[in-house]
C-alpha cells in the first residue's frame, strides 16, 4: 500500500447519510427524549425489557454500595473516611444526585476519564516508537473532560492531529501507526465509528456489507501521513504528523490473488458507502519533497485528506459516530454495551435494547455531545443504581441490566485507592513529598514513581485484569504481589496513616474496627465482623503487628479488588 487526497465533505453528505442510516437501524424511529429526563427514558426501556423477558431485578443499592461505586466510576478512587461517613449519615433524599454533581465537577473526574480513554486509544502496550511517553496526550485529554469540551470537538482534534505530541497531545494517536495506514484505518473505524473493518483488508467481508474497496478507500485518507521528529520539548522528544500532497493506495485485489511484482490499481479516498472525495488537482509542475526534515514542524499540505476524514467522521449527521460513543459510554458505566462488543455495530450483531440505543444516540446529538451531562443521566438512573446482589443470572455483566455489574479495579484505581485506604496519601502530604491522589491533576507513570512505588511491577500484576472481552483473569501474579509486594509499605506507622491513627486512638476496639471498615471498604462492619476483628486485635501479643495484619487483610481482600 502506498500514498492518497480529499474534497468537499458537503458534496457527499446526502448519499452517505442515506446509506448509513439504512445500515445502522432498520427498526422503528428512535424514542424521543423531548423535555423529559434521559434517566427516565433509560429506566422505562430497561424495565420494559425486564417484563418482556420475565427478569426479576435486584433491589436498589445500599448507600455504602453506591458511594463506593460512584466514586470509582466517576473519579477512579474510593471515597475517604470522612466522605463516606458524611454521605452515609446524610438524610437528604437527593444526596445521591448531589454527590454525582459534585464528582462530575471534581478535578479527578478528568484524570480518571483520561485513564479510561487512554486505554481505548492506546491500550497498555501501544505500537510505535515514542508512544510510551504520552503524558502530553493524557494531560490534554484530562483537560477536555474537566472543561467539558464536546466529544465531537476533541475527537476531531485527535483525528486532525495538529501540533506536537508533548505540548498539544492529539498527534500521538497517529504516531502509534507510523508507516502503517492500514492499521490506522482499522483503529479509526473501530474506535470512532464502532465498525470492524479489518476483515475487508484481505477480502470482502463475509458477514457485513464492507468490501475491500471500502477498506482501501478509507485507508487512502491516511496513506500520506508521516511521523516527524520535531525535536525535544523539555526532556521529551516531540513528534508531529505531516501530510504529503501526493501518493495513493495501490489495490491488488483479494489477498489470494496477490503475487510478487503485482502493482495494483490506485484507490481514491472514499467515505464508507458514500461518494469519492473530490480534491483539487496539483499543478503540473508540482514536485513533492522527498521527506519532511527533522527538527521543525512540517508544512501543511495544499489539501488535507486527513482533515476531510476528521470532519466526516465527527459530523452529527454521521449516525455511526454518535451511536458508537453512546454505546461505548453506556458500556463503561453499565458493564456491557447495548451492542456488545462496543466496536462491532453491525447488522449481524443487533442491540439488546434497540429503542434505548436510538434514544441515547438522539439525546447525545441534541445535547451537542455533552459527555458530562450524558454520563450524569446514566448514573442518575435507577438502572445504574441497582444493587450488584440479586437472584437469577450470575453473569458479571447481566444482559438485561437487572443488577449492577461486578468489575475489577484497574491498576490506577487500585493504587490510588490503596493510598486512600491506608492513609499513605496523608503520610506523603505531611512529608511534603507528594500531594494526595484525590487532589492529583497529573496523569501517567510519573505520579506513581514519585510516590516510591514501582509502577511497572504494579502494571505487570494488575495492568490487564480482563482477558480482552471483559472476563476477569486473576492469577498467581496478583497473589504474589498482594502477599510480597510493596503494598505493605503503604501500611505505615508514620503520622497520618490509618495504622498509626488506630494504634494511638483511645476509642474502643469496636469503634476502631468500624473506622477500619469505613476507610478501607466504604461500609460499616457487620456485628459478626466486629466480634471477630475485636477478638483478634485485643489479644495481648503484638497489638501493632495485629493491627497491621488487619489493615492488610481488608486492603487485599476480594471485596476491595472489585467495585463492590
């Protein structure tokens, strides 16, 4: 595959819109949100599905269950002891809605969402030299969420890739696909449109409408991109995305018909199931420079295919774009997509709740891709706030959303929640070495290295808690880390730690056990737990050692490992 060009998106709006609309949904018109609340639309649709499928839903979550879940889902860390107590003791019937509003405005909201979306765009081990050091991208993404920049605006910025990777961030997405426009095409269509186009790379798709020419027509938008080293910015090497003025994709037909020396035919850029991109001709005497020189920003092309693709993908009229992100965010908070997997919006993979997905998509477009509003409506729904404990299906991610899903905490969530649970964040604050995780606004590996914990080792043990399709895969590596890793260093006896506070407290053991459970597990202990822990802690030998073991036991138990 080699080189590609672009034209006026407005010229082909109608054809691709009509075709894609027919492909995306072949059902009734979407439910209208109108002046009603989206959370109510969600609850009605989910309840209708329960009735239609004879499903018994779980009860509403307890306040303890809810407060832990909402903190982890919105800001990526468990609540502090004081935050738990204040919430549990609050008699205000609207306290859940008020807490959600506060967390959506918390500076850690953007930090956590940047962690989540960084995994969507890059994963743990992205390809491409330089992508390991992508704090510029994560910090930029954090600001998009905290400033509530509309999704279609910052998604377009990623696809346009202007600026450099250190100071601006977005170009890093394409850096990982250096000299691999086919791989970039697969990633762009999956992550931004929810379309799995990779099968059409070698042959016409056997189950969907995508042909090889569809694939290479999309790849032609990206074939002219080059990764350019533009020098150092501070201590980091910066990259930019340059775009050539010429170069085309050469299509040789199905892979089984390919052969040595076969040249192939050039393929022009073409929107999926739409018209060819119209682009101006280059002057006859135009000569393309061979390469972009290192050390300085590449010039803009005379005409940018990449920018036209970005405009087309993020247009509100592109039904795949809004539908894909609505489904993805629903899955983030509800456990699984209405279409699952979330990157396979295919007629061969129908939605479980088609009218609800239509309503979510329409509402997101009507609210101009306001993700903070959209997330707020989802987590304010009764469907989200159900208990994880219920009869019937034992799936971690129930198909009909009849109870909340279980999920393992990510490596980032685990580390920062251990900091809160142990009080080690307060120890570091007092020492002046680091800020509390709850106040952190930076992201990336540096925040962990500063705090004296080997981040790479933590990632090896907890960086991939799922098997790629959402199934938990704990193993010996986790067990060894929990028993022998630096987590014990967090259970400090220095001032500010939970261990030291409990050791010096003059309260009864019963009260101290309650404090232990509230700070670590965000709930009050049962009477049986109080009795067992008090008996253990009040034994005569080595009270500090026993207290250390009690804190460690709760920090490493399965209840802490998961979101419930």
